[in-house]
């Protein structure tokens, strides 16, 4: 039986593993994808919004000559943490279910070839992100291969007619790169203008492109249908316009997956969609079941980032080390405000 199993090998899961290692607990980290899978799916040339010290975990310095590190530097850094700390990580193995037992938990596993197995653990930490579960448009044509909820780089779209759905930073970053490869970009967004969350240094660049006619922005509008060679856009007055189109990038954000939480019996607060947890320990109402990172949020997944979620592991390690591996008891659910 494993002492602690951490589900999710992202920065927050690895931070928890590193903190537990310092406390004398050698946790096993399991992830259905690669190490820091979400970061590996970031745009190829992405630069983090955070400075390197705000991305550090486990006391390992994030050394870079840049003011803000790149995606590639981030991948290298988190691999380095795993190596230096000697963390145990099993990648490409998905946890499909977590059930309570008399001594802790049983985890059902499935590898990438469909082979199933099980694993027993005294304690579980759920540190899954949300990058695998995009908010879908729910319109005809969305399953077409020309549609993607992920953006990697501009080159494949050079000279093509692109519709970008969304008005936040991921959409804006894609717009800037696509214009550089001479793509014909149309931005479709339900808001009356660019989102207030758009980075201060990006906003004037986008507005300049709009003023020069380099991109077309359709605000207070929605994409209603996607076809092989065209898309339908409807404005707030109900007027529809069909546009020639080669690709659609639906940058509509992502959501946490609650299935493992609910399967394990964790209470999800109706008003926020967030799981109940003790903010001092990150333990849920299920004894021995902890959460770390963005999974602790509700409907607003952007409330927790790497720079804040990385501290959850310290709270968990302190709690487990203080009452080291006591048999699960009963945790009473108390009302409190989410942080």
C-alpha cells in the first residue's frame, strides 16, 4: 500500500510531492499524460506571465536569464525538480476512479493501452488541472477537424482564413502570432469589447491591429454554425453573417473535471461549484482526501495559478506530518467562505 498517491504531475502536484518528501513521506505521483502535461500543451513560443521565482517549487531555484521564463524553460525546470528531489512519478497512467476502503482508498488505473490495474493508498491528493476539458461551443460543426480548442503555433495557419472565438489572453496571444504569418483573422467575442483581463502590454497592440484593419473584430457576437468552408456569426440583434473560413480556434477556456471528487464522496458546494476543503490543511470532507491547485476552485478556474497553487502542498505536508498517517476518521463538514 502506498502512503500517499498524488493524482496529477503538474506544478502543484509536484510541489506537494516535494514538500512531502521534505517531511519524510515518499509520495507516488500519477498522471494520465506527460510530466507537467498542461505546460507541454501551451503555445510553443509562450512566455509565462509570472517571474521565475513565483513558479519555483520544492526550494529549487528557477534559473533563467529572462525576466519571465519561456514554456521550454518551464518544462526543463520542472523536470529538474523531479530529478533533484528524486520524486516518484508514473506518467501515461490515468486514475479512473477513487473509492474509500477501511484502510484508505483504492484507485482504479488504466494505462494508454487500455490495461487496467489498481492501487491502494492511505491518503490521496487530487492535483489535476483543467487543460484537458475545454468549454465547448455546443454548435453544429464543432467536431469538424478544422476546429481546435488548443493553439500551439502560427505556422500551420499561414495565409489561411481564421476565426478566433474568445476575448481573453489566450485568444489575444494567438491573434498576434497569426497576423505575423499573414493569416486573415476574424475575432468573434460575446463581450462589448476586449476583456478587462487582457494584459496591459497586449491591449494596445490588438487595438492598433483593429484600427489598421489587420484583424476584424465582431463584438457582441457568437459563432452559431461551422461548415467545411464557412462559418455563421450572429450578432446581438439576431443578424447572421456567413464568413469564408479555413480554421476555427475556439479559445473559450477550460473547466476542472469533478468526476474523481464526486466518485470519492467529496462534497461540492452548490453555490460555487467548488469542493469543500479546510483552507488550513486542504483536506476535504472525506478523511485522508486532499486537493491542491486549480481543482480547488469552482466555476472560475482562473482564481488559482501555479504561483498560488504551489503553496497548497506545504499545507498538506504539514498536516500529514503533524498527524503522521493516522487512520482515517470522520471530518465534519463546516460552512466557510472559499479563499
